[in-house]
């Protein structure tokens, strides 16, 4: 991100600012209750330098023999002692992973599943079609099979069956004649569906991590860390909760350590679901990445191959930006069972075929997403007039990519965005939030109009009759209008200000101690002041990236701005600027160099 030294105007320079591609667009039904001209959708983004205790910086610098920059980053993230920093640098499942029993309902769930394992009952693991749900299904399936259980894995089809324990999904699942259905990453709000299953003679165990509704399933174990406010393990993804279940069941049947073999699969869902990579999740992802680098499953090795990455360099970024889109493409464009098959595959040839199929679906997803992004942006440009949410609907809008495009709109307009696909009088939507706005709470306030909804603070899924969209929008905006403005504010958190000379290979390598990066532990954001952008060059297939050399009169460092918004003006800008960036060590043909990103 750059800021001109002559002006207060700021231009976003960050790779997470998405490029909204062009292409032929689906037909739009029109806005939901909007009447007004377009206003500027991009308010100024403030830079916020994180406070850091100078005494803590000094303790960390001397106690760990690290640079003041790295010490400043640690201190700005609440790590104030050398002991805490060492624990952060070396996360450990043996130290950081909590006992499964801290999750409400987990003991009862594990007791029931362990009994099914001992008695040889037929267990059906029922997941979700996103990567967290698919990886949770793989964790539970492989884990329970390793304990001797008879397990059938199942994930619902997004378009034919919808989310969760729908009637259509249940009918297909019951064809496997299970004695027990164990849900992963879903089910906490499925009170009626669970009652119907029990009436048909099928027992149920619920494991989930989503916010519970007022009406919980009754008469069955419900394991969910969010059942109590501020409960322990509440930051786990669905895959993490599934791993806890395998751990608890293993302890009951004499295999207490078997769960460790599935940390790699749980890592996929943990990264993909954007849960905080601190505490338990940091330890889990560190262990999972180590397992993938050391001995990758044939499915992950095949997927890395088609994605053009090597398994020995897999990182949380690799999962987020290379593996997750391909695995999620199955559920978005076709059948999530393809991704599940890959994670359960043991045959290299079959895994290679599945990986190629996922790669093809991902390319299709990219094209469909570009079309919907163009249509939604065009519609928003015509109708948005400053409200605190965007609620857009269209016929023919692809259900599989609504959430991705909603996220792009939320980033662009800095308000929560909800996109609905309308078909046969039913509007199915996905929403994404901004800032600290709790979108789940906002949608809950307008839930009287809805047939169903679920999610968490940052993302929701919902459905309602199309003729209630305007009422829903009005109730949603009424709630959002009660929130303080700062919850919607766009702010770029900066960890430390440095000189350009300090932006070295050595510092970049030292900052890698903070990996794995993700939610609540992002890549350190640094700032340099009064630098010039020399040798500017537009690069990339569509020319949306800007490459240049940052120069301050003494030092020079290569830089690249991915998906640079306002690239024409940026490329022509004259004078010194301030730059906000991540420092990376780039390696090309055996040569390593520092790079501002």
C-alpha cells in the first residue's frame, strides 16, 4: 500500500485487495430496495501503527538476540517476554492442544461413538460441502476407521441437497443404512431434522463449531465449543472439533495417540475456514504442515503437483491460495465428493486423476466468478447510495461462487455484502462482513423473514422467499444502523516502521519465525517512509500487478504490488511515497533477495 507524501490520499497496495475481472455477466434481477446514485465506494483506508511496549521490545531483543523489528512485531501482538516468544516460535500440540473434554458435550459424544466402534455399528460421517466440512469428514472417516469402525463418509451436494441435514440429503444418506450418524461441521441448528432421524430409528451425534441457534437438537449428544460463552477451544474449525472427537474416542478404545496421524487433514479446514491461527490452531497447523512436508498423502501430493507447488515448501499460504481453491471448487461447481475422494485416496493413479479434475473445476470456477463479479459490481454501482449493507439479488447467479463475490464487494464498499441467487421464488444467499461487524448477530435480528440461516461473525448463509427480500433488507439495515461507525472502518494495521536498509534477506528470514500466518496472526505489515518507485512496470497476464524498485537515495529493494487498484494513476505517480508492505525472501534460479510485497 502506498501513501503519497504530497497528499493524504491512500491507494491500496495489498495482495488481498481483489481484482474484479471482466467478462460476460449473468442476467441481474435488480437491486433490493435501492433508489439512488452511486457514491464513492472506497473510503480512505487509515494506517494504524500497533502500540508496542518499549520495555518489552528491549527484553525480547536482548533475551532472544533478534532484531528490534522482529521484537517490535512480537510486542505489538502481545508477546512481551522471551519465554512467551519461544513458545510462540515453537508451538506444540503436547503443550498447546487442550483435552477434548473442555468442549461442551464432547464426553457424551465420544462415549456414544466409542460404543458404536466396540459394537461394530455402521457409522455414517455427515459433513459439509466446503473445505472445512470435507476435511472434517476425512478426519473423522480416516480416524474412526483406524480405530476399527465401519464408516461411510457423506457430504451433501450443494445444489441438489443444500446445506446440512436437509430432507434430500438425509434420504440419500439413509440408503447406506447407518445405525449412527455423526455430523461434522454442521448440525447444531438441526433440531427438527435430528428428531425426524430418531423417529426413523437412526441415532445421531452432533459435532459442530458454528454459532448455535436458540433451539438445539434434543436427546442426542451435541459437542460444540460455542455452546458456552467464552468457552475453551471455541476458535477451532469444524475439522479441529472432528479431530478432538477422534482423540476422545481413541482414548476410550485404547488408541489414545491415533488422532495425531490426521493433523494434516485438520490443517486444511483450519486454514480454509479462516479461524484464528493462535493457541491450539497454531499448534495444529504447525504439526499438520510438518506432516505434509515430511510425508504427504498421495492426494495432497497430487494436488500440489497440479497446483505447481512442492510439498516440502507447503505453508499456510499454499493451502489458502493454491490448495483450498481447488478443493473447494468441487463443491462450488460440481460435487464435493470429488474433493473428499482425493483426501481419502491411497492410490497414486486415482489421486492424480482426481487432482486434475479439481484443477479443471477450479478454472471453471474462476471464469464463473469473474462473470458474477462483473454483474454484481455493475449492479452495486447503479444502486448503492451509502447504506450500511449491500443486499443484491439476481436470477441465474451461480450459487457456488456467491460467497467469494460477496467478500469482494464487502472489501470494495466497506460494508457487509449479501448476494442472493433467485430461483423458483426462493432466494439463497451468502454474506460476508467487514471490520468488526458481527454479521451473524445482524442476520439473527432479521431472522423472522428467513426460512433458515447459519454461520458466524464474518460469514453467513441464508435462504428465504424472494418476496421477503425487501423486508429482510429493511430489518437488517435497521439493526446495522444501531452500530457505531468504527465497526465499519477500514484500517490497515502496521506492526513496525523501518528504514529501507533494514528490509533485508536476514530480516525476512527472521520474520518467518512467526509463521504459520493466518487470521489473528497475519504477515507482519511494515512501513518505509519517503521512498521513490523506480522502474515501474505492469506485469501479469492482465497487467494488474505493478513491479518497481523502492529507493530512498541510499538503499534499494525490489517490490511488487499484486492486483494494484488504481494502477494507472499509481504507475504515473511522481514524488516520494510511504509504503506499507510485507517483507518476503524471493528465490529465483538459486538467487535469494528481499522483496516488498
